[in-house]
C-alpha cells in the first residue's frame, strides 16, 4: 500500500477568499464594486504628455483580472463604464454615453473589461511571478490594441503606424512598469496567509 500522506497548511490564502469559487455573493459584489471605484480614483491621477493621458487606472484594471478572476474582473470594469455614464469618473473631462462614444481615448475604456477578462483567464493558470506577468502583459496588449484601433479612427489618423506610435509606443515604458507593479503586488499578496 502506498502512503498517501501530503503536507498541507490549514491556513488558506486570504486573497483566495475573493475568488468566485469561494466568496459569497456579497463578498463578490463588494470586491467588484471596490475595483470599479479604485479604477475611477486611479483615473483621476492623470499626466497629460500627449493626446491620451498616463493614469493609474490601468493598475486596477490589471489587478481586477488577477485578483477577482475573469468573470468578476470583467464585471468590475463594466461597472466602472456604467459609473461613467452618470459620473465624471473617466480620465477625460466628460462622462455619459456620448462622451464614451466620441472621446479619442474611448477605445482604451472599452478595452478595459476585455483586458481584465483575459488577465483573469490567463492568471488562473499562472503559477508564479512569471505567469502573472505574462497574464498582465497579455491584458495590456488587449487594452492597447482596442485603444489604438479606436484612436486611429476617432482622431482621423492617416497612418496606422502613427496611431500605434501615439497610442501605444509612447506608453510602453510606463505600462511595463505598471505590469510589473501589479504582478509583484499580486505575488506579494498571495504570500500572506490568514
């Protein structure tokens, strides 16, 4: 007979208590709402160097996918977009449906739910810092692809290369720093036990 003894800690990771598999509906709603509000607050920290500002909101977009998972990360970013229909929570100067459909940066906003979803899907399979970083990087690519696509048409750029330059390449250094910050913070949170 084989001995099937395994060593397991009786303590669970507190961050796993936010996963849809373990969290109550109330905890999930609070977590979804918290990330939507954090994204709104992060959008208010903006540095305008170009047409599209540098903000802290993507930290929370990326974090929502890793922490909440694909479905709840998506829902938190959809809630953020809904909040923007009624309140000035976007990084730009406006709010409402008309603003969302006409702003040159609207593609980034519309890409946020998809980005969080992709990060959640890939993050579920990640087993360490490298996996988390790859998941967030993939979500970043999704976000910037949506943003550049929209920017190209909204700003009536004549060259796709120009749209990629002003809508993505200018931000690569800043965004890579955010990707690493989120992945490192998530790994740090996963190391805390309750």
